[in-house]
């Protein structure tokens, strides 16, 4: 049985999806930069040395992984905020 959705509820659902979709694309863009773009410039980044290690080596070995973990927590927190804003959060 299909329920009728009011125009206000449909508009709220579409606004929720726009924010969720924007967050998803932002997250994917950050992931792409740290997953592929940074590594494409590894030899150039190796000219920069931090704590005795070339930056390209550091980003390949640890930097991207750290960014990915932080990105996961940031995404989850931001999605929870969006859900709470639209009243669909898990309480």
C-alpha cells in the first residue's frame, strides 16, 4: 500500500537528500585527492622533507591513511548533524 506524501514532506526529503548528496560528493572528492592525486605527485613531493622523511613517502605510507580515518569520523558526524536537522536522526 502506497502512502500519499504531502508536498511539505516531499520538499523536506528532497532538501535532506541535497545536503546528504553534497556531503557524499565532498567526501568522495577529498578521498580522490588523497587516494590518487597526492600519489601522482609523489616524486615532486619527495623534494619536501619533514622529520627526515620525504613528504611523498610519508603521504604514501601514513598520510593518506590518517586522512581516510579522519574523513570517516568527519563524514559520520556531519551526516548525523544533517539527519538531526531534518528530524530523521537515530536517538
